[in-house]
């Protein structure tokens, strides 16, 4: 089936990619289909309907590896939901089931693409410098003088697919600190990690609460009312964990710059 789709003159659809994965796994032909569809997205010939125009730009900025992994993760969710709908129980799959399958399939695809790294932490320290920060969501590596940091992002989201989605949404909201995915790994504790680059920001100082409030208000967000003072809501997105350690005043532009946050779609 994959070879027939490759030779077809018809546009590649997401459904045809799902069918190719279902019947052929991550064969050479299936992987090429994913690559071709990814290139169509990057070249503006097609898009993923869940993203608006600004988010589509964030998707492209995140790079071909994120797009491919996101397609695979969407397939994993769709296949589980289809199986549940076809069963007599009609019970929706749990997030843990979705996450488990997404991690499994993204790893399989990444291994075929040559972007799965078994010893990423050690290799990154050798090539890109020591770890300079570690939080709940990421380990950050930096070599003095480089223009970018390397991040090993783990998922504090319900599923790997949602974690990939968050990178897209971050890029859409904070174009000055875009993340570009370059690979995947498991860390020394066995946690699935997304490897990405991000521009290095020279911190003049941490942003104040008032400066953060103004910045997010200009992007259409307001306090979500949970009393924590770091979580916001917009028409379409949740924007959370916006505390000063994640928002710097850039020494160059003298403006607030967000380097990390939790961002996700509002879902019912």
C-alpha cells in the first residue's frame, strides 16, 4: 500500500499515512510518506487542521522531526480510539494507554529515521557542554559562547502527543525563543525525552509579576482565577507556570522573554 501511495499523483492525506502505518509499520515507504507529507506542511501545501495560522507557523518552526513525531503520535491516539469504538465496551482509552503507545511508536519511527539516541545525556555533555539547569520539564545544556541551548524535555503533560503539541504552541506564542526538535531519547532514569534546541537568552534579571501580566495580556490571556498567580487562560489556550524563573528580561531587547511554560489547548 505505501508504495502505491508514493507512486500516486494524488495529494498525500493523513488518513493514507495512518493506513500505511497500520498495514506496513515504519517501512521505508511509510517513512517516506511521512517525510513527503511533512515537506508539504513545511512548504505550505497542506496543514494540520487542529492548528490555526499562527500555530501552523509554530509547527513549522519546530521542524520536520517534531512534525513527523506528532503525526505518529496522532496515529497512535486515533488507532486506540478506533479500537475502543469497535469493541463492545465502548470505553475510551486512558491517557496512560495513549502515552504508552505513542512513546513506543515514536521510538520505532525515530529509530528508522536515525534520530533516536541511546546515550543522549553523555553525548550532549561532550558535544554541547554541561547541564546548567534542571526543572520539572527539562534538563538544559549549554557551552559558553554558543548561541543555543540543548534541552531534554520530559512530558509533564497527559501524553507524549500533548507534549509535542506544547512545543508548537510555545513557538506560536513566543517566536523569539522557538524550540526546534532534533531527536528523542530516554534519560538515565528511563524517562522519555524530546531533544530540542532553543536560542540562548542573556538574562538581565527575572521578570516581575506585573511585567508577566502585561506580556500575557497583550497576547490575549488573563489570570485563570486559581489563586496561584502564574496560570492564565485565553480564548483557545491554557498558559501556565509563568513564574519569573521561566520569564527573563532579555539583556539585548530589555523586554520579557519566556523560555519555558506549560501551554495546552482548552479541551472540554
